[in-house]
C-alpha cells in the first residue's frame, strides 16, 4: 500500500494547521474568506478539509 493511500481523505483544523505550519486561527480565517474549502461534519466546530485542497495551498 502506498503512502498516499494511507493518508486520510479529510483533515481536521489541527491537522491542516500542523501540515502548513500555521496557527489554527489562520486556517479558520482561510475557510471564512473562502480561500480554503471546508465543510462541517457532526457537531459544532467540527470542520473537515479535503487533503487535495491543503496540497493546493502548500506551505505558507
């Protein structure tokens, strides 16, 4: 199984922030402004971001 197949399809705010090496508040701001696509899954504040969208942004 390749490394890509092992990675989750959707990430949490914390995972995205860690991957981009930024604060969670910046990730939330990117979602709020529409620069980063995300959706709410489950309860309040549980955002999920597609891995492909994070890869498109790249490190800041």
